[in-house]
């Protein structure tokens, strides 16, 4: 069976790269599918007559295989981009250029199309790709939404008709958050399942196979900090870590090139070896749960919209409602109770596979 995966293809976003790989891996491992991620872009420089730009890009990629030299010559941002490019080669991808959307002729080349996971239906930053994320190029019977996310709690009135027209043709819809389930009910009058993020379908052993040793010392006990919004605690965690004998490693800190330029492989390793994880990132917390790590959850600060609905669903499902920063005391930081989590994960993984199995069968035998 040939499956086309349509999701956000972000060059430097850990969560997106991990969930994209997870969907591909699940389809290949559990259903023996030939899965390919489909992505549309503006014109590629090489095919737009910009040969010099294309050639420079290829040279930069090769130099970035030597990170220290690359960082000195190009800076952390370019090296980070290259590390994501290298890791993303694990995900078979077909790119389409000079298109506003994935072209119509693709419909005949695949048996099924899967939209998701990630925030593909968040109008705040995905609306320019809604033709792709609503699978407008595909036959209705081939459309499956897998753990798709809105990333928001409500759809504004002026967007509702766009969502209704985009979602109505789907043969099967599953979402990642309770808020998404409520949105579908309000818009379409349908009851749809809430499934775990695809990243949670892989075991820690499977994730370690695609991990990469980071460029920092993971033999020392350390606290890993990863904030996509603004950090609101000052140096509270730093002081606690120093008092208790922990190093502090902070991703996205441009002053620490070894961490700032880390790709998805290093991201997995840094979480798997951490003593404590502090983050406002959904997928960082997901990976922390997979590796049974103590974690502290932060609300996203500095965002135009509240994206905490994803974390509420995740924490409620696994019994970690008390892991929010505002409810934890310092003597509770390392007391993260994982009893019962494996049982919940077993049940949720079974639900995920049942949904996907039934959806694939129905779509191939309409």
C-alpha cells in the first residue's frame, strides 16, 4: 500500500521532525506500507536559475558535517539547520516546487493520504497550507486525519466555514487533544477519537536507534531546559540545580553552540540522559514520559494564543496533572510517579493501531 503523509515540514522544529518520522515508521513497521511525506514549496533555487545559491547551499551542508568549523564560519543557526537536514533524511520525502499546493495528479499515485500529526489545523500559522492539510488534492475516500491538532480551543466565526468545507470530506478523523474533539463536534456534529501523538507509539529503544550523541558531557547529572516561549522563572531552576549538584543544559541558547545547533538525534539523547527536564514544549514532555524522566511543565509565554490545551490532554491522560511549575514544590521536582504509565501507554497504543488499521482498510476498500 502506498501512503502519502502530509504534515508540517519544518526545518528546525524537534517535535515536527519526530512526529513525522514516527508516522512513517509506524506505517512501515506495523502495516508494511510504502510511506512518503509530501511537501510543497516555492521554486527550488536550482530550477529557478539561481544555480549559485543552490551550489552554495550544498557546500554549506557538507562543511556543517564539521560543526566546530561550520559554527565559526557560518554561525549556530546554519549549523542547526544542517543538522536537521541530515537527520530528516531518515524520512522519505517527495517535494513539489512552483506549486501553491500539492498537485492534483498526486492523487492517482497513492492509495491513501494521511494528514497529521502536529498542529496542521492551527489557523495562526498553518492557514497558508490549508489546501495541503485538508488534502484538497485527494479523493474524499482516501483522506485520513491521524492525531491531527488544532493547537487552539476555539475556531473564530470568520474561520468556521473554511474548516467545515475542509474537514467534511474526510473519511476518518482522529485528533490529538480533547479541545480538537470538541471543535469537530461543534463544526461537523461528529464524535471523533482522541489519540496519543504518534511519537508515543515508538518505544524508548526504538527512539535510541535514531539518537545521536550530543556535544556535551552527559555523564554528569544535569537538568535540561527547553523553552519555546519566554522563561518566566528567572534563575530558580539554576539555583536549585547548583544546590543539588546538577549541571544545567539549555537548548535554544545561542551562547552555547554545542546545544543550540543540536539536531533531533541529539535532542533524543539529551532527554534520555537528563536527570530532570524543564520545558513548555509538548513533544519535549512527550519524550520525557517515554524515557520515564522527572519533568516540570511550563505554560508557553510570549505566544499570541494559548497552546496549553495539548499539554492538558497529555498530562491528564497519564496522571501528571501535578507537574505544572506553579503546583510543584522544590522537594517534588524529582518525584515523578511513573507507576501505571506503561499500562496506560499500552492501552493507548492499541487504540491508535486499531484506528489506523480500520481507516486504512476502509480507505482502500471504499
